C-alpha cells in the first residue's frame, strides 16, 4: 500500500470509530470534558437583560424551537389548568406518527379522554364542529384526523398559557439557554476527521462538536478563492437558505463561523454516500433501484421539496448526486448553492440554473418559472432511479447540451418494462412539458402529489416523522467517500489581499450558532437534560434565587 492509501485507512478508522458514537449516550463518552464544561448556564443575573430581547413569539418559542417547546410543555404540566391541553398535544403528536394498526385504538382513546363532555379531562376549548368531525371520522384512520384540533389547541395555548409561561421560571430557564446559544463559536469547538468531498471553494470534512460528541460535516470555503472567483453572493445565499430551513429531508446548518483563511458551514453529516453512487457503483451489473426503494427516496425528496417551497425557495438542482444518505439510510437534499428565494410578493423568477438533462422546459426556454421546475427534476430523478439512465439520453450516449435541451422541450419520454403503470403515470405527471399541467406544489402543499397511486402504501405521517424504516441501510464500517488522495487538492491562491469590506462580509457570514439545530444537538446528546436541573422538590432552582 502506498502512503496515500495508508493515510486513507488510518483516517477512515478514526472517522468510523467517532461515527459509531453519534447517538445519545455513546456520544457522551466521546466528549472533550474541558469543552463540555464550557457549556454552562449563566446565572440569571447575567442574562436577565435578555428577557425582553429573546425570540418569544408563540410559534417560534413554544412550537418550533425544541428547547423552548420542551420548557413550555414542562410548564403546561406544572399548571393544573393547562395539564390536559399539554397532554392532548402530546397524544396528538403520538397519533400522527403511530403505525396504522394502532391508529384506531389511539384515536378512540383520545376521543374518550378529551372529546367527551362527561370525561374529567374534557377539553372544552375545542370547537364543537371539530369535535363532531373527529368523532364521526375517527374510524377512518387517516393521519390528518386531528389537524384541525391541533390548530385550535395551539391557538388556545397561545391565548391562555403564553403569558403565564413568560412569567414562570421555565421562561427564565429558556432565557438562560438562549444566552448559552448566543455564545460565539470558533474552530476550537470542533475536531476535524477525514475529508469527505470537494466542492468549488474548498473541501468538506467530517468533524465532531467536541463539547457534545455530535458529528457534523464541515464545508470550508477558502476566503481567497471566494474573493478571486466572486463567490460571496453565492456563499451568502447558500448560508442564508440553509439556516432558514429546518427539515429532516434537507441538510441542516448548525453553525457558521470563520477561521483566518476560511468560512465554515457546519451541517448535518451524511455518511452514506449519494444516490448516484448507490445507483451505479454498488452493483454495477444491476444499476438503478427497484420500485420500492425508488418510491421511498422519492417520498423523502418530496418532503424536502415541499418544505423548501413552503419557505419560498426554489432548489433548481435536484439530481441523484445531490441527494445524500445518512447512517440509517434516510435521504436529504444537499448543495443548495443554486437555490433561489422568491421575495415576498414575487411568485416567479428567471435565470439559467441547474444541471443539463434535468432542467425543466420553461427554464430552458428562458421563460419565467416557479417551484414547478423542481417537480420536473423530480420526475427525471425518479425515472433515472428506475431506468438507470436519464430520460433524455440513451445509456452511454454522448450528446451536446443543446440537443438534450431540445429533447426535453420537444420529445416524449420512453418507458421500459421496468416501470409499473403507477410509476409511469407519476413520471409522466411530473415531467409534463407544460408547467400548468404538472403535478407539484398546490395550495401551499403537495397533498395531490402525495395521494398519487404510486404512493398508496406509504404512511406519510410516519415517513415525515422519520419513523418508516429505510429500504437499505448503509454499512456502518464502509466509508462512502473517495480515497483521500483522489479527492484532489486545491492550488494555492496568490495576490489576493483582504480589505475592510471583505472582513465585513466575513463577519456577517459567520453568524454563529443556528438556534433550532443547536437546541436539537443539546437535547439529542443529553446536554439539555444535564443542564436543565431544578432545585429541591421542583421549587425554584438555586441559580434562579434572587
Ligand atoms: P459545492 O457546492 O462546492 O459543489 P457540495 O455542497 O456539493 O459543494 O459539497 C462537495 C462534496 O462534499 C459533495 O459532493 C459531497 O461529496 C461532500 N458533502 C457535502 N455535504 C456533505 C454532507 N452534509 N455530508 C457528507 N458529505 C458531504
Ligand atoms: Mg456540489
Ligand atoms: Mg454548490
């Protein structure tokens, strides 16, 4: 073995063993004690001034932010008048993700407990119409049964519990966590493992947050290279979009910081390789996926797209290569460098962006377009998963981009016998040349798309909660990345000097911890539980005493 090969083996082994410790308890054993000790709640005196400044809108603090939600739910539990509502909330969430076989029983229990006026735990804030509907409907076993009730429940809590929460010690605890969340991060917080891949402006490394043991991917952007190749705008768009989206179907940004020479994006680590690799390089004699597997990935991709579109973001670069697998075999969308956000009031955009062979007709024709282009690329991606070739290219054929574009605009797609009728119908619905007829995002959701026959066996509630077992689990000892030598190095950049304006940009970019993922990390790795200690018999905790 040459030195490069040996280097890869050694790096892989360190990385594989760190990776084995990602979840919960095991992560604790990988922590750096000194760094962990730096995660300490401040005395309330030192953060009291933040009480009026922290994000305390109901939806953000009590629903979206994981630590805020936990503390709010602990508050509900502690209040006699809110206890039932808090419990109903948890029971509905449990219903949404339960298996079909348990649905009837769980629905029945919820109805008896909260919807019957003679029950001790009756929830009188639910509107009569919603109560009647749930009672009539609860034998139909659909995941959305309690959707309306949940909205009423949250409205009720906002009106009746938000003020009380903000006067409670649970809110002070929230403020303490927000203070900790706002502390600066730098490279000292992370330990790099091997390189995972190479991007346009730098390399992506596996890394570990030393204080908690959680593994991430660190995408490094070389400052000089960014400046020389005018990459500032693109980098900022990618960072802004990644920081805005929080979905288990899109890589999440947890930290943005800078070093002397680089800007760093610390994101969800996806250890399982990309879909392109799995389609073509795992079993070369039998490329592509069976329908069941293709269906599963398609569902997860749809959830990712739906989330982006709900946040007014067009992805534009969906393709197998950009869909990455995690340890369990779930997939997420990655590389949002070509994405674009529609400003309020504007529903269309223009611009040539994407990958040849995937781009939608209206985009190629330089017309205005919207989210529809992403459902065309979804159709191309699904087609390729089944056929193991793109729909507009013969296998192994070398064609000019112009010819591929011409085919996309004009030619019908041929389907091999590998496609079932449901799958072919779906591909056709997605690859409609006319965007107006295409399946996709309507009324702010993908409900119509999700109800297509191809998805008839999918329990979307469980899928969306990440609870449907994946069809394929990557091998935990395999490193689905190139050998270190093959990743390729960058040449050094000379003659670039930074000025104040550059440094201003770097500071704006390096905004630190991103609240939701940071809070998730604290909960997942057990640090939240270790810090969220209350005083004797549930009374005011010591550190809150005046
Ligand atoms: P660029 O936008 O510069 O092309 P990418 O985001 O595509 O950069 O990242 C470059 C490569 O790094 C990818 O092709 C992939 O191999 C690897 N990579 C990127 N993000 C992750 C991640 N979250 N987890 C694991 N590997 C990643
Ligand atoms: Mg890329
Ligand atoms: Mg990119």
